[in-house]
C-alpha cells in the first residue's frame, strides 16, 4: 500500500522505516531535505496514486492546521488525511467538516510507542468512519505490535485523540507514583540500594510495567539522577484530561495531582509556599527561612 507521510522526526522517521519493512511504499516529506523523499507537499502527492492516503506527524496546533490547509488543493475526492499528532480532540470535528466539503476523508490517530515503536510497534487509537478506517487498515496493521493488542477503532472523528488524551493523563499519574516511591526510597535511612529495588520490581510484582523498566534504565545510567534537574514539561494532554473531568464531573484526584506537580517543578521558589511560611510565622511564631 502507498502512504504519504509528513514529518520524519523521531516518531515519523521510525514509522516510515517500520512500514517499509512491512512492504509498504512510503513517500515521506520533511522540511529537512536530508530526510525527505519529496521536494515539497505537491511533489509528495504527485508520487501517490489515487485514492491517496496521507499521514501527518507534525506538531499539534498551528503547524497541523497549516499542513492540512496546504494539502486540500493537492488532493481529490476519495483521498484521506490522518492526523497522528497529539492534537486536541475538539479540533478534529471542524477539520473533518472542512475536508468533507472537498470529498476528502479524515481520521485522527493517537499514537503511543515513542522512540521504541520502530522495534516494538505502536499502540494506535483511531477515530473516523468505518469506511475510512477500512481503507487505512493495512497501514495500521503494519504499525501496531504483533498480536491482538495495540489497535482500536475508538469511535467517530475525535475519538482517537480523546483516547490518547486519557492515555497520557493516566501516564502522568503512573509516572508520578513511581517518582514518589523513588523519592521515599532515596530518603530512607535503612535503604542502601535504591536502583536494585527498582530492578527487583520488574518481574513478579503487581506494579511491573514498561514505565518501571524505563526508570530502571535511567537509574542504571545515573543511580541518583544527579545529572537531571527536577523540571517536567507538559504537552497539553494532561490539562485537557483534567478539563474534561471537570466538564463531566468525573473525580480525577491522581491525574490532577500529577499535573499540578509538574507545574510545581517549574518554580524555583514557590510563591504559595512563601505564603504558607508567612502565615505559620504570623499565627504561631514558627521560624521562617530567609
């Protein structure tokens, strides 16, 4: 099967390699000419036979919108576009409607697997019509891990990105639980081998996971994580998950706390904790650190 793939960075480039290894023809386009198979989007589209399938793996937001706008005059009725970036699910409906005016299909795909996906496969959460998903199924089958897991047609347009949003919110909570456990172990006077404890949990325990494996890997490289600063960015999905929890009145204590912990990590000197220190000093005469 043919596929046009836009964005050949860490994810897109590995996806191209995995698809080619499975026998598919991939025409990739990237602004980095050393990576690109085409000179521009028009050249990429010209190398594809109708009905065309084009997958965008560019950053969410303005870049994705601009890419889709640039593709519309190059494609024809019966073609389809996939957005595999971490777009907000609420952007998908308007995109699909805009493309439908030209007879172009649209699918949103939440992609998980990171830099390991080339070897292990990618978990794919797909939103779109039954007809469009059926057209792209050979590509999805090649990208997913071997076996019965790793792919879902989650629902109509927007469902794929919604599923990925919740997936990433859960990821926030899981990572923070491991992080808190690690910090407590590091602080405990009786413990002398924190990396060894993390490694021991990788088999036979109810908390084993790929994230735990990755924490073990990080501790092998830096046993006390001394080379890192305790600063964590977020790319939006955790915020959107909490916003949806508020909208739907779903209690989300763990994920919300993990999100706020990331915000706290960016403060060199917390204004909120300054206020707490001042209040403790005012009502109780407790010592403050100047």
